[in-house]
């Protein structure tokens, strides 16, 4: 019985951690792409 209550408590935290990690990596990916595009635009000028 204690195992089920522990899983109900831990599972949302694990899911939230995975989701936050995904969003952080996606944000970093978008940031590097926009920086590269900005640098290429400056070099073209």
C-alpha cells in the first residue's frame, strides 16, 4: 500500500522533470539557431 502512494507522489515529479528538461533543451536549440542566423546575416553585410 505504501508503494502505491509513493508512486502517486513521485510519478508527477518525474514527468515534470522530463518535461522541463525537454523545454530547456528545445529553448537552447532555438537560441543557438537564431544566434547562428544572426551571425550569418552580419557576415553577409
